[in-house]
């Protein structure tokens, strides 16, 4: 015997629960299956327990990576951040804007309130949720049959909301991609995104002593550029600016760091006119953390045998000081890798969006099969964008299942 539903959703994370609550509101009989013992694992750890649940700018599809850069526009436009914010406020969850449009819940461990909100909305719609329930087989004839460690369930539609490969300690798996392969749904190659970058021993020789040093930079990879904080680690570089460009980085690519964002090429030449007796290393330390200034001073283009970081600005030609500024503003680095899915906040790549309906997230070649959230080849910027994609894609599917 098998239990019968209108829709089965595999994955009780952000996208899965959101799809379930909207389908439940439509009077659909919905079952959510989750292999973890508790729902919403990524929601609970987001933002240090305060849940960066969206971004006020997250409706802009240009801030998402995808092989089809226009795919996310439909869902994001029809269910924008304002709609999710309204739900949060309906449930009395206080929130605040941190930086760059990032919205967080107020209070320690307040992420749990977002999970409770989703569960309460699901309960109001009569959604059934099975936790600690592993899927052992999926097949489709006239209907979908989902065999689990508990029992077998059947449904008209099936939603895959099991996420990507990032943060495996929370139960991340390749389940979505196994289902895609089973039903011949094409994939875009996956890689870690929003992840610290690692460097060769030659670079680490000067980076490791700076572990813990942070400063604002503009980090670039190709045409992508982000002005935020960077952080030196014992393996290389992290911090928001680095995490952002990591999603655009491919093996072998160089990145470029502007250590003096907002300054122009003549910043030190002007300083020379104001303080000609000041040493170059002093001028550098006024613009950068002292330890970083000392490290970067060593390879600077000083264009003279007697010049050094201890030279007075007044003893240096304007052209030399301009070269110094230009070097600091376009510092090339070649990462050798990333810290992998264990440290990645998201996965880049996934189910090929060309195989899905932009309106509903339904698979074009397999009627009734939907993919939502991180397992789809749509990856947002750091700062609430990926949660918004979960809400918007889950909503889109929830209108149809």
C-alpha cells in the first residue's frame, strides 16, 4: 500500500518548505520528505544564527550567476523580496538592514523563528512533513512513486529541493543530480561558490604571517568586481570581497586586488606635496593595516637603487609614486584552488535551466517533475540573494504543483 498525495517535495530546506506552504494554501495535499532529523538546517546557521533571509536588492536577476543569465528574472520579478519581507513582518519577526541591503533577524538564534514561520505556514495549509526519512527510490509511470525508509508514497507531481553540495556536514548530497541523471535532465558543471581561495607556497610565504588581518579592497575576476572586506587566512584569502569573486573564478584564472579602493593613481604624489618628509612606509600604513603595508612594500616598483619603503616621499619622483599606487590598485594573484564545499556557502552550477520552465521550474521533458533552490544553476551574490532565490523559485513551483 502507498500513501497518496497531490505533490511530494523532497527536501525541507528553504525552497522546499516555501514551495510546500504555497501549494498547501491552494488546497493541495502535500508531503515534504527530509532525511535530516530537523528541517531548515541552512536557515538555522545563516548569518551566525540571525538568518540573512533576503536582500532588498535581491530582485535584480543580474546579481545571479547562471549559464542562462535571464532565467531567474521571471520568478524574482513575480515574487520579489518585498513579498517575503511581508511574510516575516506578518509573523512579527523583527529585522534590520546590516550593510549593502542585507536583511537579518534581530536577536541571537533568531534564525529558528524563520524556520518556525515556515512550519506554521505549512501546518496551516495541511502540509505533512516526514523527518528522518530517507528516499531509497523514485520512479514514474502514470504517477510518481517515492520509496522511502518509512513507506512508499505516490503523487501527481514531484519537487526536488534537496540543495547542492555545499556544507556537507549539514547533510548536503548529490541527490538532486542523481534524480536529474535518472530522468535525463541535463546539468551544468558544478563547483564551490562563495568560498575562500587558496594559494601556492610562494604566495603563502607572505600571506600566512598576515593571517587575521582584514581590510577593505576591491576584488576583481574578469568583469566582476566587489568592494568589500578581505581577510587573510592561513591558507590564503577570505572575507566578503573574496567570497564574491570566488563564484566567478575558474582554475587558472587570475584575480586582481585593489588595496586602495576609492583612491586614484596620484594619492601618494599628493601626499608628497603635503608631507615631503614622510616615509613611503608611513604613507602606506596610513592607507592599509601596518602589517599589510610592510608586506606589500617589499615588491613595489621603486625605480631607484637608493629608494626603499623607508625613503622620504620628497626624495621620490612623482612618476615612481604613481607607479606605486597603480601597483597597489591592480595587484595580480593567481589562486591555486578553493577550500571546497566544506567551506563554500553555495554551489555554482546545477540543473540546466534550459531544461526547466522559467515560469514554474517544471522540467520540460518530464511533466510533473520540478527542481527548485540551490540544485538549479542559479547562484546569487553573498548577502541574502541565495535565500531569495530559494523563496522565489519555491513560490513559482508552489503555484503549479
